[in-house]
């Protein structure tokens, strides 16, 4: 299920974009749980589902190493996680842009 691996990558990059836009340092990590906590600390109204981040995190290890993992997300569930994270991040990014332009 390489598509889920790519879904995980999309979530990681989206969370990192939120962190960069909020000037939050995060170092070299691919850990969705750590990144999500940092984003939630920096942005009080941003909430990513922790249980799904944990399960999606497993894909970072399972696929590159070719090992089966327990309790991986199904494709539809991964799609829901990506949509949720991207919607939250998009709202936050647009809110920041509106404030900077004076229209919000």
C-alpha cells in the first residue's frame, strides 16, 4: 500500500509547513506524533487526531523496511487523516494570510 506511505508523507509535510509558518523549530524528524504535538502547542486551535497520527507513523517504518506492521491504516482512513490535517493547516495558513493583509 504505497499510497498510504505517500499519504503519511503528505501529512508530515503539511504539519511541517504549519510549524515553519509559525516559526517553530523541529529538527530532523519524521515522527508525526512529535510534529503534531509541536504544531498543537504553537497553534491552539489546531487539532490533529493523535490516534491516527500514531498509526500513520507506522508507515514510515513498515514500507521502507519491507516489514509488515500491525494496525496500519486502511486507505480510506489514511485519506481521511490527510484531508483532516490539510483542512486544518489550510484554514490556519489562510487565517495568517488574511491577518497579514489586513482583511481578517
